[in-house]
C-alpha cells in the first residue's frame, strides 16, 4: 500500500480501515462475524475458511503489486505525448482527481481503454474479470473516435484485516481451551498499554495469574500458521496472550 500511495504516511493511514473504521476502533468493538465464520462449524473448518480467504487475498495483492510496479517502471521510461490514441497519449489533461476513489478503504482505481465496438462486452464482463471488482464501478471518463477510457475499482485491505482479527480471536479461544480445559471458564480482554506501562502491566498480570501455569518461563511453538499473516507464537505467559499490532506504517518517509 505504501508503494501505491507514494510512501505518504497520511495517505496510507487514511486507507488503513476495517469495515469503514480505524483499526483500533474495529478491534475494541470486535464481534465475531457469524455470517462469514459460522460457529456451528468445527474449529478446523473455520481456520481452513479463513486460511483460504487470506491466501487468495495475499496472492491477489502480490499480483496487483507486481502489475503496478511494472506499469510504474514503464511510465517512468516513456515520454508521454498529448496526441495519438488513448493507448499512447498522456492522460494528464483527461483524468482528474475526482475520477478516482478517494477517502475509502483500500481501493485501487484502474483505467482501461476499450474499443468503441467493445463497449457492450465490457459492461457485461468487467465485474467478472477479478474477484475483488467493485460492482457498478465502471464509468466512461473520455472517448475519442476509436475508443473510450473507462475506470473501475478493486478492493481489499479491509477484508484481510478483518480475517486477521478473527484468526486472533480464534487462537485465543483454542489456546485457552487447551490450557484450561472444558467447560469454558475464561474471559478474553483487550489491553492497550503505553510503552512506559508495558513492564508494569506484565508484572501485575504475572502476579495475578502465575498460579495457573508454573512453566510460564518456557517457550512453546506455534501450531497454526496461515500464509500472509505472520502469526508465529510470541512470548509465553501463564495467561493466554497474543499481540495485535495496529501500527502498519512500517516504512520510511
């Protein structure tokens, strides 16, 4: 995302949303999505559903990033002309800021040149060209004697983040059952300490829960990694703990 948005921290922050809200708000108001991940299914099936979804998103983003970088490289090496067909001329005097989707979740606006004879086929088929095409997002921006310039939009940072948080919730539940057994008698909590209070918080939590596990100093291995999410097990404590990092702006400006 940083590459697409020219390494602008403000622009990236504006687009790091989940279900239309900032990441901290989404986490603090998190509720399990029953429609996407039915709790009547087994834990294995739920994890497989999420794994398949996230893997597809990861592959799609890699493909789009590669296509973007290739296009960016080509554009830097070409001298645009103000004359000629839409395929070769500069679009600077045609495309405006208002033609792109701004202030939204991670949407990618694509510009496509379509021959006039193919307008009908384009309108019928563009929504099926990729899984993440936004329905009814195609609009004719400009046309010359031979072809037209259409825009269409793709998504999807929000879906990946939502799936990631569901995985975190799933892992907390599974790890809690494995440690403390059934019937379920535990409560998940979300804590957001500052760096200065982190050490003190660890000490307080350790005093409260050290009776639950005398081997808390040991390190355990992660049992469930899903491609693209970097979910490897972190520090081990007498209580179940998973870190959620909302600071995704990990690049230099």
